[in-house]
């Protein structure tokens, strides 16, 4: 058995089968590239679901990680630490909020936002006890906790994990009228509207222009918190620092994760202004690792890298090129139906049923040609490379995609 088959067998035998990875074993990463254990080099077009927007093992982020790791890693929030306050000032000023609540994973940050919204609903909006509603969108993905999957409509994510948490109502995504109707009926009990500015896991669903702005206005009108889950779309991924910046939206609650730390350490955050955040008092929420000095130091550097390297502008520019080229390919190759996305968060729709193996097989073929991407929801392939790519490298990648499509036609 080859080394890579051996390592795959280990994961199969000793690890829970909660993922279905492409058959490639990676051991090294640098910038936009990863290498497998046989030394074969690949373009990474997943970027760990947009957690490594700054590129793999960014030297500045790794230096911040190492320096802080040698000084102090964890104190718990029972004490103050020398990094947290600096980070809190930095991230709140960067995104324009009064306060941040630091957590570790995306799902935890979503849970935090839901708890804040409910508490605000009872204590500020005066919703009758026990009746608060949070509105979510169909086909959402917000993480894997019991509460979060309670308002998912993905059978795989939900089935047999019941009983579910109540207090959520789903509306169609990209349907202002549906939200308007629900608010007209129940706004007195609604404390929050939780939305992904682009639905990532659902297959890079980009809403119509103006949708998010209209939702923001409805929220203002009905005193409902607009809660933006930018865990995947944020940190320059879609061509702006935040995806809601495309429509100049001020979220009441902003949820960040993934690329906040550039892939070096789990860091997530919930941002809000005092009127909302101050509903949380000591003892009411927390996390042992949340806000630890290692996380704070890493996140500060990772965010500064995004600014210094102007990754949002680069993402915008390369995204235009990517979609233009794939649109041309879609005219040539019946395999490609269309391409959609914003900045460097894009998806190619494959011309086959969601149940078919075509998208998976195409990803395996791209892997053999040196490019790693993964299907999401059957016949959709997400393309989300690190944002530190340049135009020449993108053209190399487009050539690989073209070559794979040509081979696939045969
Ligand atoms: C990845 C993701 C999450 C969950 O983050 P984890 O760190 O995996 O818990 C939540 N919301 C969105 C939009 C995501 O893409």
C-alpha cells in the first residue's frame, strides 16, 4: 500500500465518517499552493471553506502565532490578558461597532448572536416571555449545533438529531415580499433576522441586487435586529471587506469566523453596538478559550494582512476575470451550465442532476491536473482560492479548468 493510501486508511478506520474528502493527503501549504505527501503541488481552490483568504501559512500570521505562543496562550477570562483589549479595539474600529464578543468557531459565534438577539428581544423590545422569534432563510447554513440545525432544511444536517429548538421561522431567501409578509404578521415577536449575504454552502446563491438593502430597511422599520452571518463571505472574500458593504448595509449584529485568523487558529467574533451587546452581563455567556491572547494576537495580524495586501481589491479584480472566462467556457463546453458569485467566491453549475457523480468526478479530474476544489450540493462546484493569488496564477488555473473540461468531453 502506498503512503497516501495508508494515511487515508487510518482516517477511515479510526475517524468518524462525518466527511467525504477527495482522495488527496496534504502535508504542506504556502500561499495559494498545497502539496500532497508525494510532493505533488496543487492550487487550493477551497481555502478551507474561505478560512485561509490570506493564503496558507502566511509568514506574518505564523510569526504572530509563534511569538505569542512563546509568551502566553491561555488565561481564561477569569483574568484580563495583555492582548485581548488591543484586539477588541482593533476589530471594533475596523468594522465600526462599539463592542465585540470573542468566541472560537463559527457555530459558537452564531449561537452567541442568537442568544444576544433573544435577550435583546425580551429586555429591550419587550417581547412577551418565551415568545421571541428569529427569522432565518431557507437553504441556510450557519453551523452544526443542535439549535442551528433545528432551523436548517437540509435533511442530512437535521434528520434524527431532533427534538429541535423552537423559536425560528424560515422565509424564502432572496424574497423581500416573504419577509415583509412575515414581519406584517408577527413583527411584535420577532427579535432578529439572520442571513448570509451570499449563501455559501447552499452553492454560492447570490441574491438580487437590492435584496439585502430592502431587508435592512424592513428590519429598521419593525425594530428587528439585522444579523449578518459573514463567516464565509467576510474578510475580503467577495471583493469588499464584508459582503454587506456592496450595498452599504449596517448590520446590527455581525458574525465573523474562518478567515479572521487566516487559518492559523480557531477565532470567531460577534460584533454589535452597546444598545444590543450590553444585554450580556457577567456569567451569562462565555467560553474558556474565547478571547485568549493567542487568538487575539493571531486575529489582529491576520486582519492587518488583509488590509496591507489590499486583498479585497484583488478579490474583486480576479473574480471578474474568473467569471468572464468561465462564462466563455460554458458556451464551449456543455458540461458547464453557468457560473455565479462575487469577488473570489464563485461556483460553477454542472450540467447534470444533483444526484449525479459528474461534479465529483470533475473535481477528481481537476485534482489529477493540479487543482483542488470540491462539490457542494451535488452538481455545484465552489471555486474559492486564497485571495493572495495574482492574475498570471489565475490564468494558469483557468487553463487547468479548461484542460480538464476538454478531457472530460471525450
Ligand atoms: C462555516 C460557516 C459556519 C460555521 O462555522 P464553523 O467554524 O464550521 O462552526 C457558519 N456560517 C457560515 C455562513 C459558514 O460558512
